[in-house]
C-alpha cells in the first residue's frame, strides 16, 4: 500500500514495488489525507511524470471505473483508492504513478509493477506414465495451441519438470 498526505510532499519518499503473477491480477492502493475525497484519482504509466499516460481516472465519486484490463475505485471513508490491473502480461512490467488531480500540478506517487513467473502443477494417474504431457493455456482442448510438451525440458523460457513418484508435472512460465 502506498501512503501519502499532501503537506507539500509525500509521507513516503522511497519508490515502492508492487508484484503480481503472469496472467493474474496486480492490485495496489494509495492512501490520502482527509479533504481529498471529492478530487479525481488516477493511475498512469511511464517513468517520467511529464510524459506519463493516464490509464484510468475516477470521477470524484466512489464508483468503480474500468477501462480494458485496468480499474480504479475510491473509498472516501477509508481515504484510499485502489487500482487493479487484470490478466498481467510481461509488458505490463513498468513504472506507474497513482495520483490526485488538483488545481495546478497534480500530486502523485511513483511505483514499479513487477510481473513474476507462475508455476502450474498437473496431477496424473500411474497409468498415464508413458504418455506425452502437454500444457495448454485454454480450457478448450480442441482449439488449443500446445505451449510446451515434456519432450523437451525447456521451450520459450518455460521450464517443465516431472515428478514420476508423485505423478505430477509442473510448468513455470518465465516469459516469451
């Protein structure tokens, strides 16, 4: 959680890092001091404040605002606004800012989003020991493109491991 109170500067001075897993959701919140409830809150992406692109902005109310995979919602009684980025992709890893719109220069806080690998484990029965094992990112197997099979130990930076004793195979997605 990122905390700031406007007294000419932020209460938290160091850059924060927020983490989420590939394909998952990254959620972070910014806390503000009383008096800022009616102001619009925003999330933008980019290393430099001047060229940061606003991804989503509240209306000044507590209503959830969603644009594509990104959403933001303000909670006036808790003095917190929460931003969510769904279905994390590798290229979502970047610098972001949460901020409050005001007359003059907006106030904001910089943080980094880090997308981490995810490991999935599949179980199989002993009778399937000699069969090829595959991982497919889609539940519809008839139209699925196989991402990796156990014929190789590494493919497209994805690592597959087999535990024959436990009848499991695992795949860690590291990127493309």
